[in-house]
């Protein structure tokens, strides 16, 4: 699935009430985000500007998580710091696919279906847990 196809799948979450997932882990992490929320959230329609992701939202994630956003895939493997093989709590950056997986997972939560908001977490551990859940959902739709 290309990034553009993934954008389309995420945009469908706005209008589709049938995307709610009964994933207990997802609901637990979203509840944790709600409890620690500093009210930094956004509506899904503000994520995309003519099928291009809103850079302000990327920067909010970067600031809240204290992680660097990598907009390009690095070539070669000079350092393992940002490798997918590194445990999430040691990663120092995130990529677009990670952000989209987080949003895709959050979009399947009961909180999202009630509020239509995606909350930006400031806990990297929770961010990476949702990324993993979103990645699983994404791989199921291929």
C-alpha cells in the first residue's frame, strides 16, 4: 500500500462509523492519553491539505514527543539509533508511516468515534504502542 492509498484509508475514518475496533489494548492506551491530555488535539480533516499532510501537525507531534521527524528514508545503516530493530523507547525519531499508523489506530478507538478528535500524546511509549496497533490494522487491510 502506498502512502497515498493509506491517506485515503485514513480519510475514510471521518465518515465511516463502522471502523470502531474492539481492541482492548487500543482502548487502554487511548484512555491513558485522555488522562494525561494537555488538550493538544486535532480533527482529522485538518491533517490533510490537498492530500499533503499538514506540517504544523507533524511539528506538534515532534514537539510533544521530543522526537525528530524524518521526512526521508535514510540510505545505509551507519547508526542503529533510528533502526526499526531498536526498542521503541530508545528511538530518537519517527517517520511519516509511524505518524499515520498512530492516527489510524486512534481513529479506530471509541473516543475518536465520540469526539472526532485525535489527541497528541506526549508519552513516547504510548505513541509507539499505538503505532504498533495501527501498523497491525494497516497490514490487515492490504
